[in-house]
C-alpha cells in the first residue's frame, strides 16, 4: 500500500463498493483516496479528488466537518445528514455520510461512505412501484401516487389559489381538483376524481357542438409534451350552464415519460362582459365621432359659406363686384394683385380669397414688405442657416417655407427694393429657393396674393418696379374701391364697427342716430374704412349719456350722396309733405338694410327708433319692403 495521495490502494472491495467512499486524513484536511462511485457522485476525476482538501469539498461547513470527525474519533463510528459536499459543477449533493476510523501505519484516518439521498429516495419509490406492480395495480397506482404527491406537496397552494386547478392522467381521468375548481364547476372533488374530465366539463364548444377528445388542447399537452394556452373556450358546469374560460395545460413528466397534465383555468365572464361593454362603448364613440365629424364638416362649410367674405361689409355694386371676383379666383391657384388706396381693406380681400380656396386648412402668412429691412430681405423671405451672417445664431425658416401649402400675402409689395425684386421673381416662377448660407434647393407650394396702394404699371414704366415681376403678380387684378365711391356702404360699415367697439369697450346702449349718419355720409373719408373705424372708436370713447360724439374735420369737402339729406325748406312742411319725407327716409333705410327692420343691422337701428315704432310707421304709410 502506497501512502502517497492519489496512489493509495485500498483493494478491490474499496474500488468496487456500490456506495461512494473516500478516505480522509482529518489532521491534514486531505482526501487520501476515493473510489469510482465517488467520482460519479461528486463529478471530480479520481486523481483530482485525491489530494483535495476536505474543507474545499464542503465550503462553508468547516464547523460541521470538525464536529463530524471528532465524533467519529471519539465513538469509532458516526453518521450525519448535515454535511453536503459540493459537486464539481457547483451544486450541492445531499448525502448521508457514515464514517469509520481506520488506522493506516499509525496514521488515524476516516473511511467515509457517502450515500446519495436522491438516489435512495428513487429506489424507495421504485420499490413501492414494484410492490404495486406485483399487486396488479402497476402503472395506474404509480401515476396516482405522483399526482397525489403533487397535490400533497402543494396542498396549501392549491387550496389558496383563486384559479381552478385540476390534474388528469394520460387517459384523461381526473386525479385531483382544487377548491376553486369545485366552486366554478359546481362539482365536488370526490365526484370528479376518477372520471373522464373532458367528457364532464369540456364536452361541447361555445355553440353547443360536440368537442372531440382528439381536438382538445388539454389532451394535446400530454401527447406532444408542449404547454398549451387557450383563451376562447368554455367549460360546462354541473347544472348544464357554461362559462368562458382561459386555461393553460402543462404536461407532467416522470423520468422522461409523459404521465398527464395539470390544468390551471379561470372564469373570464366578467372580463368578457367588460370587453363587450368596452367594445360597445368604443363603437358608440366611433359612431358619435363620425357623426360629429360629419356635423363639424357641415358646420364648417356653412360657416365658410356665411363668412367667405368675412369683414367685407357693404351692398354697393363695387363690393358685389369684389365678391364675385373673390369667388372666381379662389377656386384657382392664380396669383392675385389687390390694388387700392390705404385703408380700403386689401388684406380682408386676401383673407377672403384664402378662406374660400382649397388652401384654407393651411396657413395664410402675411409679410409687410415695407417693414422688412433691406439687408434682411432674403432671410425674411427664404430663411437662413446658422452662421450664414453675423447674428445668425440658429437656423431660421423663411416666410415662403412657413406658407408651404397655404397662401403668402405680400402687403405693400411695391416697396420691395428694385435690386431684390429679381429674387422674388425667381421663386414665383420656379417655386424653388435656397436659404441664405445653404446650397440645398427647396421646393415650395405657395399661392401668392400681393397688395399695393401704388400704381405698379406706372412704376414699371419709370424703371422703379420690374416689369416682368409686375406681369407675374398681375395675373388676376382686383381693385379695392375707396369708401367715397361707395357711400351706400358707410351706414352698414359704421354699424358693424360700432358693435365691435361697444363689445371691446364694454359701453352698452350706443347707437347711430340719423344725424350721425348724415355727418358720416357728408364726409370724404380720405383714410377710407380704416379712418372710419378710428372715428367710430373715438366717438364711442367720447360718448356721453348714450350718445356718440363724432369728431370729424369740418373742412373736408362734402360728396354728393344718394342718402336723402334734409332739404332746405322756405316754410314748414305740410302733413302730406312730412309723410312723403318720412316715407322716403324709411324706404332708403330699408334699401340699405336689405329690407330688415329688427336687429342691429336693421332699419330701426339705422333710423334710431324702436323696431315696433318703425313697423307701425311702415304699416301706416303703406311702405313696401324691397324684395
């Protein structure tokens, strides 16, 4: 016998022992020898075990190892389950360690036999199964035992679980049922165990049609060995009613053999009802949304029809002509040039064209060309990139790019410097531009409406405006008539402005009298509608006791008006003459108000009388309303 570790020979009995055996030198904390069965149990090669420290084989168990060896030396023999050697792959190996003292040439050693507890349990199970086989119960009893073990070992979980849980063997016979499954199915566990579970609770589909065994995913689990999850089937209760279920069927294996399955299911009736309610609510929301979208589209169209000439007040031939031109050109993408004196509402015309066009859902971008500094013209119109010039600290989007898909309104276009007009002409012709400091060419889809109070044709002849740019802008010209050429519109515009002013200033009960209207009609209005707005707002601010105080220059030349001025009379009017005058005033007011008597735009408000009073006078004088 060689005493060197790794070469110590203990004979064929040691090598051929059915249990794992190792020889320890506790004084040196060394394993001196190990048999082949120890190699198998611990996963180490035999030469690796020999010379290995016993404490290394039992990490963290030094105290238990010392107690074990001291007990063996004291008693000559001892055993324990407290020591758990570590397998070469890192997991613990549960063993029963039996030690005997062995004296080798005066060297006190311990011969330790390691019994594999897992293998011992398996042998006991197999022995039990063998006994059942000999008794004629064989396979059924073994599977029953396995399911009984599952139920016993997990009894607390099974009883506490809210989901229904039951097991079936490979023939589909029920082996156990938990309380939750009993409650949901209406069956007692004792009535279900030993029965064909599919035929009892899963025999029919949702529509009542037959559900064959071979189609059942639960049975498939122990045929193909896969987990099956199902969400759209029903189980049937003892009373014949059904309920929707979601279940998972998990196969059960023993030493590689499929023995059956465990099924976990839950009643999803409430979830289905909630889903149905949600679907119904969503369908109702969709229906309401579609209805609202249709109504919204209808209302938008109505608003557009009613307000397509929003802000363009008046019924004079000049205004009607502008409205007709707006309706014609709005349906195209033609460039429009709006000309007219300052204050005649050129921007209102541009907005009306945009709102009536297909571009109305895109922006209308306004540029006051006279307010753009000469050195920033390109940046304002086309944008720039960071660092393009001093002060360009970040990228900037130009007005053309902002208006992409919409309309660009170039107000006071005649004020663009002559040497910069070519850049504008290029983008109008090519629909392309580059940002300042950038070589990339960008395409743009913009409809251009230009406005000016200058005679661009005359400027082009004098060389002050590029002729080619003039012709490019003047595709469809619209002339905004000055207020002095449409006196019939003055009362309507004044009433409209006054309503807005009273709302803004919160001054109630302000109205225009007949004397106020005569003064407004007699004035020449060099500032046009803008001046009229200012005069009305100033009059409202200066008003006292509900009466406007019009502050109009008295030096302006009067303009002949179609309104009936009070004639010079050498003598008092006779009754027929007075009636004729009143009749003429009422007819004129009705013509201006389109035949309306009531309301803020009605003839009664224009004449400064109560609507009921005016209605009585119309009837008494036999006045016919204009059609």
